[in-house]
C-alpha cells in the first residue's frame, strides 16, 4: 500500500512550541493525516520558536515556503482588512453561530474571495470559545473608570476600548504578569481559564470580567493553493477532513479546559469575583464598535459584503440562540 | 493505488429516506470515506424505508448484519438502561458541554463500557441542538394546566412529564399533525425549527415553548467491533475521522437550519408566541427529573457511575458556560 516516497509538507504555526491545545491541535492534525494516508503525506510542524516569525505565517504560506499554517485570521488585518472578520468580532457571533455561518451561511465563500487573492485557502482551525473580558485590579463602575484604565487589549477590540477613552497598551506576553503585578497596567485580557491559569493572573488581580470583545475566537488553517492542487484527490480529502476534525477537537478541548481550569481557579482563589461591565460602559462599547464597523463598511466592496453577511446571519442565528440555549440557561 | 477489490460495508439508519440533515449526514459520511480511501471502502446506506426497522438498528449492528448504524442512543434504553445517557437528559448538558464531556471528560470511556458488552463501539453522530419544548394549543400557566394536558413527548422526558401529572401519549410521526389539529392531543414536542417547519405544527398551534427536556440531543454512529477490527489501520482512521466530521457537520447544519427556519416561521406566522413554563411548572419538572434519576442511580454499578460523571462534569462545565456564553448573551 505504501507509496514509493511520501510527500512531505511543512506547517508553520503562530504558537510557541508546546502551547497546550492550539499546538497540540496542529500536531494531532498532522498525526491524523499520516495515519489516514498510511504515511503517504507527512506534515512536519515548526513552532514560532523555530521559524521565529509568529506573525509571518501568512507570508510563509503565501510564498509556499510552508505549505500550511495554523494561526488566526485577524493577525493579518494590517495586510488585508478583510481577514479581520474570520476570527471573531466584538459583540459578534458566539462559537456555534460562527461555525454555522462559516460552513453553511456563506462564510467559507467569503473567505475564499479574501484569501484566494493570495493563493491561500483558509479553513476553520478550532475555536477558543467566548473569551473572558480580562483580569482587572480595580472594579469598573462607570465610564470614567474606563477613562483612567490602562489595559492590554490588542487588535480591533483594543480600538473599541480606545474609542471609549481607555488607554490601550501593547506588552509582550512574557512580560504581562510583571506589568500587571507592578501596576504598569491595570487590566489585561488573555483568553479564558483554559489558557489563563498557567499565566497566573488570578494570583494578582481579583476581578475577572465577562467577555464582550471576542465571543468565539476562531483559529485558522491556511493551505497554499498550488501545493494543495498538486495532491492526489484522496490526499486532498484527507487533509480537509483532518483540518475539520482538528477545528472540532480544539473547540471541544477548549470547552473542557475552560471548565476544568475555572473550577481549579475558584477552588484555590475563592476570592476571585466575576464581574460584568455596568450598562453605561457596555452601551458605550457597543456604540463605539458599531461606529468602527460602519467606518469599515464605508470602504464598500468585499468588506461591506462581509459585514452585511455577518450582520444578517447573526440576526437570524441569535434569534435562535435566544429561544434555545439562552432560554434554557435562564431557567 | 486502488486496491484489487473494495471492501463493502452497510449502514442502517433509523431515519426515513431523505430526512434532511440526519440522513444527509450519513450519506455525506459514506461519500467522505469513499473519497479518502480512494474507493477502497464503500459504505452503502439503508434507510428505514428499506430495512423496515428504525428501532432495529442496534440489533443489526450487534449481530453484524450491518457493519454500522446511524441512530440515537436513547432508543435502546429498553435493552440497556445505560444507553439512555448518551443522547441527552432533561435539564442536562447543552451541546457544547456534552461534546466536551464525551470527548475529553470521560464520556467515550463510559460509552465503551456500555456498548462494549454488545460488540459495538458508539461514536457521536451529530447533535440537534437545544430542542424546543414543543407546540402547544393552550398556554400553560400553572401545574394544574399540565395536569389537564395531553401531550406527545416520548422517552425519559415523557416519564418526567407524566410524573408531574401530564397525560403522555404516543402517536406515530405521520399522524401527529392531524392529532394536534383535531385536539386529540393538546401539545407535542418534535425537534426545533430545523425539523419542525416541514411538519407544519406552527400552522395550528400558536405557542412555541422553550426547551427543558432535550438540551442537546446527540445522535450516534455505531460500529460493529469485529468488522472494524478487520479493517487495515488507515481505513480505521478514515472511518473514525469521517464519523467525527459528520458529528460536527450535522451539528453545524442543525444550528444553521434552526436559525433559517425560525426566521421563516416568524415571518409567515408572526402570531407565534415564544413561551417558557412558569417557575412552578419548571420546579416540579426539575424535581420529578431528579427523583427519576435518583431511582436510576440506586441501581448502582455502571448506571451510577455514568450519572455521577455527568453530574460532576455538568457542575464544572455549567459554571464555565454561565460566565462565558450566558453572561455574554445576557448583556
């Protein structure tokens, strides 16, 4: 059964070596491809420690230096603003809604228009779930409290926070704990209990805010189109199937790890308080988000098409979520 | 590449031919296996119209008459009460929690203990989402209203309903519309908008109640262990991968169809009212459910082990759901 010589592919991931769940996920993906192809397609993985360019993954795949990447679409918004929408958006779709939109509500077709230009096809690569709003040293009781807040919150959500008056700072992950401990920053968002536990923020910040800014953060696989087209049809199907499984596995593993780690944090630090921004702050964030998205929409073309697709899909999907999971959880 | 002679398998599904999403799902599964295996494993599917035994699927797979089945675990509770827990439970886990429990929280290992006895391995085969409480012709304002209610609600949920005083009747799917129209029954539960739309219940019952009884109904694939063991390792992996993809696809497709169809129903029948049972009724249902589960737990052994595993997992997972998706949806 074994082919004369295996096809060898390389995958660059944005993650550092050994990052739980995300990096595990891409390694499990490669292992599954190997098993299903009976060793005919071997994918080796370079973590950021190796290729030294966590935010170079898009270019690696575009140029074909790597056949594949595992990353998150919104990292490429500086290259192409239309990539922004394929991870998560503040006040946007939750995980179940986003997957439904992507696979059955037009998302994949829009992603093809965006990434096709670069000779890349992108696929969902897992979802981290509804991210927590972050760890805060002080309670937020008003919009004024936001105005005196110095917070690490990157990307588009950071733009929203900045628009309502917050001071947004960028600090490398390795320095975050110290920055929070020494009050260089007052707050930071990371992921949720699954990833936050090992960072230790719960030891130094007593308020854990619920999320608004990344309600279902989708990772991505990227595949170089030319490399993919050269594969025999059965290996193409195997790669696609293993990527989809990986998206599902990572999402389920994140739900599990959030649940387990939140339980641990609560037990060890029973003083941690779950908080939600007061309505005044939420309204201001929603309004700022709406304005920033309107600005994007005014670019017209594909950007406006994606914004409208997500808005219309979310209208329908949220109506369903509200009468199903939400109504159930409320009672 | 092609093997001399393809391996041929047969899958029996509980569904009637052409049932949207569920039957589509098993057909897509077979197609994916064919593509990934380059035609080395061909799985043909018999719907209930063909094999005439929608509830004979378990025995078909057990005896090896069919290598695989696509069905729902709770249909086998009469054969083995422990199969009950692998679909959904009243007031139990929602879809995301159930998948996390199954794949990473001990569910798969427990399923192996239950089904292993019969020479079957069961795998998740999709999830229909949080099912609606059903279509009601009259509003439910008190426990007394339940006591005068005649409702089609099968299975364990029906036992709960019966325990609080409702009259539970069993009517074949094809006769449900007429029974509701002619007031032979006052209410019925089916699935949710995805499947309810084509049944037309919204034309004759104005109250659509939110769910409590099937908060994330998991389908299943069953595989005959002897048949599986005979497959070469790469085909084993291909079958497992395609089943997991199918579970993910069906779940996402259901979310999409619920959203789309609920939007249609609302537009065409704007008079439909979404209702939730009053607290008095909910409390009684919860209490009845708790007592019925306690009765099961008293059997001890594997039954008690599964009940405890689900209870403990749900405690942790729900705490996470509450501070993530629920908190987000509330604001």
